[in-house]
C-alpha cells in the first residue's frame, strides 16, 4: 500500500479544485487570486503540485491528444486502425500512421494547447512564490527556493517535450508576457532548457520517497540525458560525453532514489505493477493513488478492449483502440519473458476462473475473443491489411502496465489486489538511462559496441530471460550493432513514448517502411506549428515544408 503522504492528501484537494483541467473549451483556467491563496504551506504545496495533475493529460496515454500520442502513433510499433464500425475518427489515426498530417490537424493543436497550458501552470506558482512573503506563506526561505527550483525543472520538462515535437517554438517565462511571443529556433530553445536545468538542478531536492511523482535532481539529470542523447538530431551538434556524464549521475545514485539505492529492478514486472511505487529504478513518473486521492491511471481507455475487465479481473474497459503493428510481436523471441508479460495475444479467458471464454462483442459477437497478429477483415475472408481494414480482435494488445485485479483468480489465486488502480506511469526509469549511456558510448566509437556498452544493455536485457536461456541471448561486442540496439530499444521501451525519437535519431523515421507505412519527407521529423495558433499569434513562424 502506498503511504498516505502529504503529497496525496494535497493531491486529492487539487483534483477537487481543478477537475476541469482537460476541458479545452473553457475560458477560465481555474484562476485563484494569489493574494487569496498561498496563505499556508498546504496552499503553497497545492499550487506546486497543480502542474503534475495536468501533465497526466499530455505526457501519458490519457485518452487525449498530447505528446504521447504524437510520439508513438507516428512510429513503427503502435497504431490505432479502424476496426469495423469503430476507430475511424475522421481519419486522424491514419494521418499519424502515414505521416500525412496537416497544419489544421485538431489533435496536433490540442497537444500544443495542453502542453503550453501545463507550462503556464508552472509559470504561475513560480511568479507567486518569488513575489510572496515567506512569513505569509508559512514556509522557510530554503523551502521557497526548493519549490521554485522544482517548478523551473518541471517547466523545462514541458519545453523539452514541446521542442521534441515542434522544434522551433516560443519560450515564455512570465504569464502573458509577451502576449504574442516570437518563435525561437530549436537550438535557442535547446540552450534555454539546458541552462534552466543546470541553474536549478542542485537547488532542487534529491529524489526520495517524499518526492515521488515530482521533479527532483534525478528528474533533472534524466532530462539532461535525453537532451544530450538527442542533441545531434535536435541541434546538429553531438553531445555524447555530456550524455554519459548525466547518465552517470543517476547510475551512481548521486541524485537520490525513490526507494533505497538507485538500481535496476531484479525483474521485468516491478516497474509496471500496482506497487511500482516501490521500484528502485523509478526516476520520474505520473504518480497515481486511486485509493487515497481518487486519481486513477488514464491509459486503459487507449488500449483496453470493450470486454477487457473480464480478462484481467478489474472494473475498467477501453475503446479497443491502440494495437501493436503486425509483425512487431514476432520480433520478441518466444524465450523472451517480455513477450508474454507485456503483450496480449491469443484466445482470451476470464480472469476469475482461467478457462471460461471471454466473448467478443462486435464482428465476433458471442464467439471467443482472440487477439491476433494481423489486421484484416478475416471474418469475411479478406487478405487486405491496412489501417482501414481492422476488426475488433485485430492486433496484439498492450499488457505492460497492470492495474491489478478486483476479483480473485482461480481457486483464490491471485487474491484481490488491495492496490488495484494505483499503478504509476513511468516517464523516466533507470533502464532507459542504461540504454542511453550505451548508445552514447557506441556513437562515440563509430557505432561499434565496446565491453561497457554491452554490459549496460545486457544488465537490462538479462531480466527478460531465464538462466537457462540467457547464454544464448546475451549480446557480445559483435552482435550489439546499431541496428540491433534500435531493435532492442523497441522491445524494451515499447509503449513508453520514445519510439519516434529513436527512429529520428537512427535515421529511420522518414526513410523507413513498416506495415501500412511507406517513406515520407524529412520535414515530418517535426510537427507543424498548428494553424489555429498562428491565427492567434502572427509572430509564430511555420516549420519548414508546411507553408
């Protein structure tokens, strides 16, 4: 059971005050006059935590158009195909898959709005903390500076992800100033983010149990690792040594840990279960605690079938939306434990007894639901496989994160999970840092792995194989090529939001072909600045290739 810490008590209040945070058609963004707020430490902490609840909407698969959807559904692993009468949605998912999005794309505009809104939710408490008296707020000067540093790191995180998607963007650090900011080059934005992190990282708290779900020194070094890993793609200048140095801060444990000493978890499930707040490798996450704060994971709506609750013994279903692209499933060897633990394939049975078939509800109504590694209208005998030709059972499914179960399994095993619906969503975890360091080492070495790079990847990968199978699956300096590193990144970080960046960094995003996708133009490595935003702000320049 997650501890009933102050963060969750305050979080519950924040959610009650701000449950309209994702209604983008509202004009008032839950404004509270600063003079009538910040009257005690609890009110201060509520303001500090406010951007975190909002971040759930855009950084994770939340059922909304945010960074995650744009980062994953344009890649070579996941798609949201039309399945019978469901999922056409005006063709938005097809345009992401085909890279045929336009400047008028509503989903891209909504992502922009959500992310900039979140940035504003950082700017507001920064300004107020800087201007309010510590006596009035009931906090110490040390606490004040710590909160400001935390919020500036979180603001840098917003800008990092905005820069990731859009490249050339405006940077605003004061609410409403300027009213119509000008576009900065991606290099200038990169430099702002780097400077903001470096100036505040040592002022922020180290990662600890008390900082769970919040930005800390560890989150700052994870951001620097990501920034430098992608520096060549984002600015034209490689920063491999800086990437390695930032990664070492986390691997050494210098930036703190959520639980004990920072370390890789011993198995492949610890990071994705309802008690993943106990993970030793968690660095920065969206922290959920439905038990205390009534704040639940949002991702079931993206991934779950209409009858999913029968499969895992819970109370939540989904929109039968995102699936694994055909063929990705077979890139996992049968001996790879991730294939069974993280992916859902085959005939589905009820969790409660492990044998009663789960019955489908659409094309296969009253027949056993079976998730298959193809997307086509098999019911009518069709062999056409495209984004338009799916059925309700089409595609292997997400099973990486577990909600837990509300009913007991066969014979009472497993028992009802008292932490049901409390699973945190990892934004950064130590495994990703290991892979980033390994890649930086290889790129410094002309794309060739040395013993250290191999060890870093093997330390992560070996958890996915039994002792008997490991020797045949361990990498060596000759087998860990750059292409194999990209493939292994795909297997390890599937669903986690990094695939688009990986493809861009490895030169595959515009040139690659996968399933129903053919090569596109190099300019698609950036999304367009939404035309709706350019209509509001004449100082926003459009990205190349979209005029």
